C-alpha cells in the first residue's frame, strides 16, 4: 500500500528541506553554548574556532541524513497493515543512521583536528549518540507522518468538494436532459396515446417511472458511487420511456455479469452514454436499432460499454463526445486518476461503442 499519493508526496518534498535546515537551530545553539562556556572559564584552554565548528557541525551531519528518514517513512509507513515489519525496518534504520552519524562525526573530527579516526573512537561515539539518535530518528519519522496526514486531509477535502460539485452538475445535466421540451412532450404524448387506447395500467407505470427518475436526480444526499444494479435500474426506467417513444424501433440488449451486481460505479455514469446511443443511433434510423449495454470485469478493472447500430462516427452530423461524455470523463478522472479511461470506437458493421474503464471494487470498498 502506498503511503502517499503522488500529489501529497510531492508536497512533502519542501518539508524535507525545511526539517533538514531546522538542524541549523541546535547547531548554532551548540556553538553558542561552547563559546559561552569558554568565556565563563569552563574550557581550559578556551575553545577555538575548530571546537565551535565541531560542536555545530556534528548536528548538521544529521541534517544531511534527514532526507533518508523521510524516504524510509514513505516506503514503510507506520500503518495497521504491516505495522510490526515496518517498525522493525525503522528500528534498523535508526541504528544504521546512528552509525552513519557517528562515522560522519569522526570524519569531521579528523578534518578539523587532524586526528585519524580509529575503530575505538567510532564505537565509543556510536554508543554515546545511540539513545539520542534513535529518539531523533523517530521524532523525524513522526514529523513526516504528521505532515503527510495533514496534506492528505487537505487534499481529500479539496477532492470531496470538487466531486460534490461535479456530482451536482451530473444531476442537473440528467435533469436538463429529462426536462428538455421534446423529451417531455414525446413522453407525455406517448402516455396520452396509451390512455386513449384504454391502457391506463401502462400509462400509470410510465408516469411512475418518470416521477421516480425526476425524484432521484433531484436528491442531494446521493453517494458518489452506487451499486451497478441500482445504476441499471435507473437506465431501465429511462429506456422504458424511450421504448414507448420509439415503439418497435428500439431494441435493448444487456450483457451483464450477474456477479457484478454489487460492483461500485459512479452514479449516472451509464445514463449519458445510453442517451447518446439513443440520440445518435436510434433517432437517426427508421428501422429497428439495437442498443447494447454490457458490464464485465477485466482483472482489477471494471469495464462498461454502450453500443448502438446508428450511422457511426463518420456519419455523425455533430461530434458524438458531447457535454455528457465530457462530464463523465472528468468525473472519472477525479475519482480514479489515471486508471480511468473513456474511449469511443466504431461498432463492427455500423454504429458507435463508448467504453468506460475504472478500478473495480464493491460498494463498501471490498476488492
């Protein structure tokens, strides 16, 4: 499991350098302490500039090692999954960084005082710095996690606000489609014909379906994702009205894997695709025209497609990817990032196929 999405990980990069530069604070304080101790007579002989650089430079060595702590924190986050193995990695990392800190200190001491480092001096300095070094490592680890979770929370808030706005736009788009004068006129005209034919049961059913559709798109408490079965119920209600409008010209075919009934899909993801198929396919032909709706799982992906037997892309009087498809593409990109795809292709023989692909999961987050 990745500790940070690319956006959050990228934003933590400046924090790495800020935390590294923060070591200037204890370095300067250590130099000031040494200087004042010399002025007060606690150093004999008084400290030289080499002593000051040694006291401050030893702190800066850990500042140079700080990016390694951030790198390990991103690779092995402290989370419920893999908690103990990751803690073991960080404990080993803390000890190794203490060794690197001690080695760097001995090298700095050699540069400043021309005293060649020895194994005994290194081991002694390693054990002196070990307790404090481990504490510093886990303190920096805590800073990285705190910064990451803060940025992730901010990013989620921004994404939630964007998704809410896009879902509201999708609802309004669906509502506008259904409230288009010709749609309502044709639907009510079809119901009137049915009433004149003394079929009140069918007329009542169509009125109830139209009312259910309008109530659904106007609700404000809908989730971002719904079960595929629920989305298909909405599409069937829409097509039931269109089937009355087009009489025997509209033929609907479903190819849905029953095991995908509980799969999570973005709400209103199918309706604009089906509406395009009816508008660009069925409405432009005088003979029977089939609209095929399919859903399948391919590995870790959910694949939805809507095909029609209309004139096809080349014969379309206007671009097929209208506002509905543009909104669908944008919503999928926001929900799933680069793993979401919307593509158009020619249906074998004639017509157009729109295919939507996004990560598969069940409602509730199960894989």
